[in-house]
């Protein structure tokens, strides 16, 4: 914040007579009295109640929630934001309701010593926005409050009246064009906050290109003019599409030549005036052909001479004012011939005198008052070239550009922080600062655009785009809202509201939105197909922006459930007893979440599962199915999973079968089926075991087992198996192509029925995302003395509900690192974890840091790596006996 707004300390000295006004476009006022109080911790409030305005008779109140409070040995500081600000008059000629965008307060103490009188002072300054009614006109507004409170002691639970305060405000619709020096472009917005901001131009010498925009102007036909000090030319264009682009001038000293032109203005006859800074003159020509080119001035400090003039303005009588920067003066002449040459070099305000040090800009308001912005950091206002009835404020940094709108609102740019601000008078009331939402903005020129009074209807939307994230096809998202605000004073009439496919909008906006009022519109995303879905919300109205749009985007997703295997066959089971369970894996291989609605089992079967209500994309869960026959003979049933795989719902079915027997079965397979974790194509999984037990009462002859392609089996069983004996079959998954593989292991029994065990697995190609996580993501051993060793454990976690196969765990890089411990099994169960230890053993010092990698490779081929680092320190000497 600039120095002058350091809570009116300088303002009180510089202002001789502050105007009190209440216009439709802007206004300023003073206030005193009321009740001021402050809290001293976050969440409490800085408040003013019923402070009296000077004119009209009205009161101001506010309550600003404290965000921070800092107490030091030398100062107390507060910041606040939000809350409420209200101004009300008994005749309703002035009313404001809004909130603080930001506020700051400091406490200081003075006096004491021999004088003995101590004054405790609270200085508050805050920027606000809200709805202002003035002169019967209601509109949105921006402005500020500044006040001092002098007390005889610190405030806490006590209160005190406001000693002096002021507030100022400006219309929310105050269109502004800015020359952006750093980006060689122009910006246009509805106000200083950057509402409905558009940008145009780039660096270059062609159409729509600039060197440095040093001055901006607008003619009666609302065409734009820019002086380009980098290319020594003047350009004219109709709009930000640069329609009607034309230019005049080039580098030089004569006719149709410029040297670093800066200020530019168009008079009532359409003639173009330019401050030709580097040629120390002002020039005038009739049109963009350069017709009737006329120049005035030469280098010097006398009459009819300039030194780097920077700005030109006209008063109500058509007289010409020139900011003669190099000569530290303001010049007024009657015409281009220099008639009536008059200068101003000093301004006296009360007992103070201010030199016109480096005037950068001059402007004249509708009342004929003259404003001068100085490189020394002062903004001055005088009634005439004689310097009468002055007012001033100090900004703490050079002022480099200035523009006034029809209502007299002043826009200033300079080296103060943040670099762009508006005020409603030279005393800096109504101070509101913003860089139009552009962090890199480097203002080189300003132009307050011509606009009707009171301001026309001007919609601004709270967002320019809405992103809905991912949503399953056919399923509506939660609604996202945006606000439509009428910045202007005229009623805003809506004509249309529509969205493109995949989106739907609803609104609480009335057909006609009053000045300063706002309403809400909600948008829902309901994708029709999978993939990125972009769209547009279009708002039509009768306003300065007949069509406003909001970009809409979201990702359409589709879950894809896979039940594996699709059929389970149970070995013969004794009636009324329960078999061991077989596992069905449910995996969501789609791109969106899968909502699970129900699991239903029919027949002599039962199920339990670890499945959540919503199965995320790429996740899986298991369903345990058991067989309990109620009678002898064949039994059948099914497992049905209901979900939202399609908009109308879907069902995934696993067929179930088994045989009930009166006596215990002659043979038992345990388990009765195998499932394998994801396995990379072309690799072989770790083996899983099926145990065969002979309960037939006799030795049986076994033939060689057979198995479905993609699986392999070896056996310890041999050609016969004695009664009550058991043997094992080891099965591996060795896929050659990606996809789901299902099959069976078949064990022929001579003279009997062959035995079957279900087999299933999913083969994946390289590039699958890792499921396992390893923590920490990097291991730093620090400095370890040569010959010493340090071991650090990492934790490998399986966050999914499905088992994950482990291919390998290795350490690579410098030989100082080695794998010391590994508790991880070949298959890590769902939601399980294991530890891997790494040891750092430096054998010699070196000039570089030792580095390595711990690499965890899953059976699917997915890779997770942990970086290793350590420094070798000199060995620690030990004392000898």
C-alpha cells in the first residue's frame, strides 16, 4: 500500500479542501464519531457503529473479521477481510451494502516525556465492494475506507469514537484499457479488477503487434489509438480484433516521424495530438494519413521549448496542457502555435509547496480541474494553471501514467505497490488497487473508456470455466454454481441460457436483473460418451456484453466389471457339510467407479466378500463362495452381482455347480480352484499348490495331469497314490497373450471320474501402473564413517483388496548399497505390507555422493523405485591402550 494511505497521516497535511460529493458514478465523503472497537485475536472483529457522514446526513458502520493480529515491542498490527460495510441515510439518497475485500490497522503511541500527554492512535484502511445507491441510481461499486481513532489508552473491551475518516467509491462498471509493456499488448476490462478481461497484441512490427504501448486514446467514433514508443509510430484500430488497423509514422525528426512518442489524445474535431517525447515537441495531424502535419516546440527550457514532453490534455476552453517532464513544469498554450504560453512549476497547498518534479501525465476533469501525476510520487490537483485550491497525495513511488473517466475517477499507474489503482479525488479517497488479475502486468499506458452515465447493464460471471472431473456415462454429477453480477446501473435483461451436449443448466436468475444485483446459475455434467467432454454455457442478454460464455469440461468414464472365473465347479461334498471356499475376483477394468448394488446367491451355495460399495477404476475385491448340499445328487446355482456398469444397471453372473454325496467323497482337492495375480505377458508366475488326498480306501492309479493353455503344472504324485495319502500339484501361470485366461487342471483317475480344479488369471502387457507403494520414496543415509554400516527399512504396501505378485526386489547403483533384509512373499495379499531393508557401507571417502536405487518389480511388470543416497565420512579414530 502506498505511503499516502498509511492511515491518513500525510493526507491530513496535504488536503486543503476535500470535496464532498455524491454522484451516480462515484463519490467521496468524510465521517466522524460513532463507536469504534477492536478485538485482539483472529476471529474477533474490528468494528465501527453509526459514524456520522458529513453530507448527506447518513451513518457508516462496519464489522471486519480479524484474520491476523501481531503484537511486537514497537507496534500492533491487524489484518481483516469479509464482514459487512453499510452506509445508510435517512432520506435513502445514499445507501451501501458490501464487504471488505481486505483491511489493515496499526496502533501507535505518541507524546509523553516532558509534555506528559500520551495519544494512542489506531489507523485503519480497508478496500470494499458491494451495492451502492446514490442519487437514485443503484449499481455495483468498489472503494475504500480510511480512518484514525485517537484515544488515551489501549482499547480492548473499551471503545472510542472515530476521530477522522473518509470513504470513496467508484462504479463497478468502469471500463479500462491498459498498455502492458512487458507483454507488448493491450488489455481491456470492465473495471480495474479485470472483470471480462480480454488481451490483444504481441511483440512485433506488423498488424496487431507492438513494441511498447506508451499512450492510449479514443475518438468520438470509439476507435482506439496507441502511441508505440518502441516502433516510433501511432496506430489506430477499431477493436481488440484489430479491425481497421492502420499506422502512421516512423523513426526520425521531420514530418511523419517520431522519436519515442508517448502521450496521445484526440480532440473534438478528430485531430490527433502526440507528445513526441524524443523530439521534444508536440505534433498534430488530421487523420491517420498524417494530413496537415503540424509540430510545435524545440529542445530547451524557455518559451516555446520542451524537454521530453510526456502528456497532453485539453481544458473546457480547448486550451492545451503539456506535461513538460524534463523541465519539471506544466505548460498551457492556447493553440498549436504556442499562443498564450503559461507555465506552472510549483503548487502551494496550505503551508506546503510542491515542485512539479518530473510530470508524467496531465488530465482535466469535467469541472475543469487540472490533475498532474509526478515522477516524484505526488498526485496534485489545482483549479487552474495558477495552482489555486490545491489538493495532493503522496504515493511512495513514481507515478508514470494517468487517465480520468467522465465522472472524474482517476486511474494511476507507477512504481508504487501494486502498480495500478483508482481513486475518486487527488486526496486519494476511494483508493482501490488491482493489477486486473494479471500477475506480470507492467502498465505503460492507461485509458479510461468513454461510457454512458449512469453505467449501462454489464454482466460479469464469477468464473470463466468449470471443470467437473470424471463422471460415469449417463450419471449426473453434483451441480456446480456460478454467479451472474450486473456491474452496471441499468437493468440487465436476459434473453437466453443454454448449454451444449453433456451439460444442463438451471438458474434462479429473474428475467430482469437490477443494477448491482446478482443471481446464480447451476450446471450439471451428464456425459453421453466416454472420454474428454468439452462444452459451453452461453448466456445471452441485452447489455454491453450480449453474449457471455463459460467453458465446460469433464471426463466421461465407464466402469467395466470383470468376474473371474465365470463358473465354479465344486468337488463332491457330503450332504449337510460345508466345502472349503472358492474365490471369485471382481475387478473394475474400466475408467470410472463401479457402484455395487447387491450380491445374490441361489442354490446350495453361500458367499462372503470384502467388496466396498464403490469399486474404483483399476481396483478389485474378492468373493468367497462355499457349497453346502442339502441332498445327494447334482446341485446348481448362481452368484449374481448387480452394479451400474451401464446407465440402467447391469448384472454379472457366475454359474455354480456341485454334487452332494451321502458319504464322504473318495478324493479331495484343496483348494478346488486357483487364481493368479496380474502377470506380465511372456513371464512365469510363482507356483501355487493344489493338494490331492485319497480317501477311497484303496490305492489308485493316476495318469499325467492336463491343463489349459497359459497354465503349466508339475506333480509329486507319481503314477499311484495310496489310501489316506496326499500329494501335490504345482501350477504356474505363463501367459503368452494379454487378457483374461480361464481353464482347469484335470487329474485322470484310472477306473474313476477325473478330478478338476479351476484355474484363472489376467495377463497384462508392459506398462501397467504399479499397485504397490514403497515408503519412504527416497532414503538418505547422511554421513556414515568409512567402515561403518547403517541399515534403513522401507515398507512395501499393497493398498488394494487383491493379491499382487512380486517379480523381484533388487538394489543397484553404487556397491556401497546392498539388500540386507526382505520379508516380502512372492504374492503379497490385499491390504498387506512387508519390509525391505537396505544397508549403506562406505569403504572409502570420495568427492561425490553415493547413490543407488531400490527397485520393486511386480509380476505385472510394473516398477516402483526408491532413490538411495549417502556420504562417506572419514573413519572415526579410536584411542589405543
